[in-house]
C-alpha cells in the first residue's frame, strides 16, 4: 500500500485532485504543512459524502508517517510523507 497521507489530506481540501503518477512531479515545489479545516456538510448528503467527511475529519487529526513516498498530483504538486 502506498503511503499517501499528505496527498489524502490535500484531496480532502480539493476533491478534484487525482494521482498523476508515482514519484515526484518535474519542476514543482513540495507543499508545506497546513491545517485542514473541514467545512460543515448540508443536512442532506450522499453516503459517499458522509464517508469522505468522516475520513477527512479523522485524517485531519492524524500525523503522517515519517516514511517517504512521493506521488505527483494532478495539480502538478509533489506530495510526500516528509
């Protein structure tokens, strides 16, 4: 299983992101650590939205492992576990 903790946190902020390929992006800067703010979900939502909200809320309180593994996001940013 790939270590994609940092990318998963970025995906929680922007669900349009996708993994472009394994390894670093060419000519990009790695993201800095940020705090995730989870927005409130409207009262009516799909099951997948509920699961995503639960996962992102849980993940926002977790530290990513120190093992390194790089992936390139569709936003041309290299995500890794520092």
